[in-house]
C-alpha cells in the first residue's frame, strides 16, 4: 500500500502472467470526476512480492481513507455469492454496507473484513 501511495495511485489492478494470458496492469490517480486512468503504469515494485507466490491477482483501492483489498475472497451467504474485502484503516460501515445490514468485522489492529 505504501508503494501504491508513493506512485500517487488511488487504485491498482494487476493480473500476473499465466499460460492463458499476458500480464495486465491498471492504475488510477485522483481526478475529475473521480478517478483518472494512468497509461502504462509501472507496478513492478508493487507486485514483485506476488510474482513468485500463489497470488496471481491484486486489486487495491483507497476508499474513504482506508485501503481496500478488493476481490480478496468469495463467500456464500443468504443472498448468494458475495465479494470479500480486506480493509486497512478507518472503515465507515455506512460507506461499504447495504442499508440495514452488518458487513464489517474487526480482525486486529487497523484490519477489517468486509462481506458485501
């Protein structure tokens, strides 16, 4: 997350190279109206720890002052399959949960899990 901030990005998406696809890197900076896409972003320092691991995709987004690790996991709930998100920082449930639902649980320190 610190490397993403150093680059000035507010969101990144990375898919590692596989036998089925080439590597793909996307990034956005703050802009009007909300985000501005970056052409040919260099995410090499950000994704280096993941290249030789079992993690082949990464989606980080700064939202409301917290860093979200999007599409971190899927889960089956009463409303079907949902998206699991890990968050680092202050998370306002009103910003990330559907009305009248509980979707944010504290893990430890500044880490939270969001089931949305």
